[in-house]
């Protein structure tokens, strides 16, 4: 799990668009919608509820992406092959988010 300053640094990079290609790839490959902020809207009030099973999640946030990057040790993966950092399944994506957030 990343420390707070590393996580803030990643969030700033994500919000600045440095991971736009990855965000687009995740949306396309996993059929998930990227919602950059972490504040649920009225129509998405259950999006952050921990009890919602992963297979029913349809959105991910900047914080989710930051935790995913921490969970896969992104710095090492990107050096070898960007495509290897793209999750192959939603199960893999959410599991790495849990790893990155320290909730495993």
C-alpha cells in the first residue's frame, strides 16, 4: 500500500490526464465508466458501497485507479510493457484495487 503522499501524487497525475490512455483502455476492455471525482451523484448513490459485489460495479473513480496502480506496482510494470498494466478482467481490476488500498 502506498503512503499518503505517494497516493496524492498519483491522484494529481491521474486528474492531470497523465493516465488517460490507461483510463480509456480500462473503460473499453472492462466496460466500466470512469467518473473522475469520488463523490457519488444522486443516480449513483450505491457506487461506493463496500457491500456491492464487484460484478455489479459499473463505474470507477480516480481513487480506484490510484489504488489499482499501487496494487499492481505500476512503476515496475510500465517499464516493461504498458499493456501488461491493463487489467484483463473486472475481477482482476477490483482485486488489485483492494490490494492497493490495503483492504485484502
